């Protein structure tokens, strides 16, 4: 049976990407070598890295605008540290919208003062704070665009004169926006872009070199920019599969094309949550994520029956995070609308038989 993969990450990728990536393990570019054994300094892989970096900027509309694209390691969790190491001189402003934002705040406090300008912790992060002010004397403002665990998503970003940094790990390349508003974007690949093992960093070069501290080479963005994202051996396979996924995305019409599909999927699942008396959504309606729909059963007594129903339907990865409980349907770019329909049919069938 085909599995309908709603896993929050590592995530579903397109079937064509899996097929091409699988072939590359046996023979990459008809070289007689596997992608897993070629030198990262070989022309074959240098071309992969260059295309992946270039295509990332192209899809985001940031070509020739002073930005560099890097594929690093350590996940978004290392970026929590690197951002502060490279940018925080005296004070930084942070918006706390959930677990990952909270972890970023804790790392930043190792380097200077952190002003938490807004937080939704008082309601277990089920909404995005609205009325907050970014201090003009901050070195930068940091936010998380989509909160995977709690199912909230920022629909608007503040106008500010200070550099804006955004963790887009779980919704990058999923919706159109003016990405030039941001001075630094980072995203772990495994939530919407590729396999685990690499992290995309998009950085405007002119924000660097402003801190007085010495930065270790491996944690210095400048080191990686100067070496074209090859300062150390990169995650070769993860970068290659991310490139395949970026090519697939471009073929879908780019971000604008995939956004239309993402809107349909989100509308389908949230419509069912709202009309079905057996379920209730977790996130505030105006802040609902198009990537991660979080919801609960109204009656715990129905859990065993519902769990059996969605598993029998070939659905995978629907269990919610322990911070929220209930269920989480992660609907990343490659998840087809048909999979969401299968889930909705299971939910609707539950109501009919209740």
C-alpha cells in the first residue's frame, strides 16, 4: 500500500527525486562511481554545489542582490549559535513563538543581551504575537517563520531598520514573499527541501564583520563564503538531493506554483477540522500554518479508533508532538493533495460512524 507521509521531518520528497537520487548511488553522471564515493573537489560535485547555491537564490528572487547561499552542517540548531556568534555585539531582539525560537534565544544569551520583544508562551505558543516593537539599537531581529510543533506561521513580518534574521526551516520555498526583507535566512533541509544532513543559509554579505570578537573559522560565515561553501567536506549526498528537489520545484512553476498547491491542501484539512465536531484545531485560526496542521480529538475515548483508521488507510507520521499532543499533519511541498484527501475522508468517516 502506498503510504501517505505526513511526517514533520525528515519529510516527504517527490518520487522523481527519489528515483534520480537512487540511481546516483549506483552510478552518478555515468561516471562509473557512486555519488557517495566521488571527491567533493571533483568537477562533478563542484557543479552540483554551484547549481544548488545558484538555484536557491534564483527561486527566492535574490540573485545579484548581495546575497550568498551556503550549504552547511549542524542543522538549524547550530545556526542558533552561529547567528549570534557572527552578529551579536551588544543586544539582539528575538520573537519567541515556540520550542525552536526558545532554543535560539538561549544560545544567543551566551553572546550578549537578548530582548524578547514578544512571546506566545502564555498560551502554549498557539498564536503569533502581534503587538511588539523591535528596538532600533538592536544588532538584529530574529524570528521563526513557521512553528512545526505548534502549527503556527507568521503571515506578516515587522518593518524594522535593523537586520532581520529568520529561521525558515519548515516553510522555506513554500510561499511567495519579499525575501529581500531578510538579511539572513537559514533552514534545515529535512523539513521541506531535502534529506537531513545539510542546512541552507542565505546571507547578505554586508551584515558581516561588525562584531569585535574573534570567531572560530568553522563558525565564521565569512570562512564558508570565501571557500564557496566548501571550507570543509560538505554533506555531498544531502546537497545533491536538495538540488534535485530545487530542480523539481522550479519545474512546478517555482514558489508561486507550489504555493497554490499548498493553499489547496491547507484549505482542505482545516475545513474538515472546523466542520467536524469530533476534532478541534490547536492553533489560533489567523495564525494557522499551511505546512503543519495541528489538531486534537474532542473526546479521548475516540483515540484508539481514530488511530487504527488512519493507520489502516496507509497514513504515516500523524502523531502530534508531545508538547501539544493530538495530531499534526505536515503538508510539505511534495505531499500530494490526494494524501490530504485520504486523511480528510478518514476524519469524515469517523463522524458518520460516531
